[in-house]
C-alpha cells in the first residue's frame, strides 16, 4: 500500500493487512494509529506533528458484521509482533 505524499489533517486510525506500507513524505497533522498485520513500513521523510502509534495486530481484523477479514494472500505468513 502506498500513502506517500498524503496529508492527514485530522485524527486517523488505519487497520491494514499488507506486505508493505510506504508512507514517504507523508504529513501527519493530527494523532494517528496504524494497526498492522504482515507489514514492513517505510516512513522516510514523514512529518509527525502529533503522536503516531504503530502496533502489530496478532489476531485477524474483524469486519463490521463480525466476520474476519479474508487474508488468503498471506496464508502461511507469520504476523509480526
């Protein structure tokens, strides 16, 4: 997933199951939380005006209906934590 060059002007929570998150030159102008599964992160030259939390999520993400997010593309991969 690529978020490079994006500006987040308000609080944000991102929950991502992806192999790589590229967020170069991203501007975080409010608090943010990034919840990740299977992911390496590149935050080169990013600007943080407020606290940013990055957390590994060991359990699958749940959808609004309570079911688990399909993670078939990551079968056999280990969550990092």
